[in-house]
């Protein structure tokens, strides 16, 4: 379940748990400090993406290509895709060219979108999204923005975003749901294929669909 949710978070590009937040309200918790520039990046992205998904729902249903184009544009704005891909590749990415890393990053994102993208148009309910806190990452690597998903009848779900400043813009490079890391999840998943094949071969299998990012069937909206 957590693996599928992590995959859906990436596919949604909200990186603020968009799969669970159609019509959500992004707001700081009453007792939390006010959001910093990094946290506002997450909050602003959630507001913008949710509003667009709502207003263009019929268009996106009729044209999956339009939905994927929108999500891809948001990914470029909010997500440090290539840096995250290098973290997923781990030791297998040492010495790899930027072109090969980008090939892998794009193939994984496209694979996730093909499997999970349509779920963004089927989510129902009105949970809320709360900003909790922010802390510096070790080694001056960036910051961790802590949030919660609050849904009726459920305990709040912790969602944390690891972010770094890229040329003056804060971008997400990892997402943690209840302590489970997107980067570590896919690093574990792709370790065996990358031991056996080149980055280009694994990327080709992702694009062809013979290798799937994420475990289990695409989740349904609730």
C-alpha cells in the first residue's frame, strides 16, 4: 500500500499528496510556524495543481496526452527529477553520463504516469493538508518540510518532502510517507535490474512496459 501511494505521489507531481487531496485546502496548522519559502513551494504547487485538475477534468479525461503534458510541466517546476534519479540509481549511477541519468529519470516518470496518472481524475472527498514544520538536512543538503494529510475517519498521515535549492528555486528530490522514502523504495526495486543490465536497457524496459515502477495494481481513488 505504501509503495503504491509513493508511486502515486510522484505520478501526481503534486508532491504534496495530490492523490488524496482533490478539493483540499492547503493551510498551515494552527500551532505550527508559518511556512518558509521551501514549504510555500509545496503549498503553492498543491493549490495550483488541484485547481487545474478540477477545472480541466473533462479535457484531461478526453486527452490523456494533455494530462501527461500538464503533469510533466509541473514536474519540471517542482521536482528535481534528475537529481532524484541519481539517488535512485545509487552505485549504479556512478560515472553515468547526465544523458543516461535523464533517460532513466524520464522513463521512470513516464512509466508511473502511464500506470497512475488517470487516478488523479477519480479522487473524491475533501481531506485537508497541513504544514507542520521544517528542519535543515544534514550536510547542508537542503531542508525537510513536514506535513500531514488529515482525512475524516483516519489518523493524520505524515508526509515529508526533502528539498534543495537549485539556482534559487526550491525543488523536491524525495518524498517520505509515514517514514517510507520514495528514493529508497525505488532504489531497492531497481537494484537487481541495474546489476544485470545497463541504465539504458532498464530505461528502455520501463518505456516499453516490461518493467514497472511501483508494486501492485494502480490504486483507485477513495
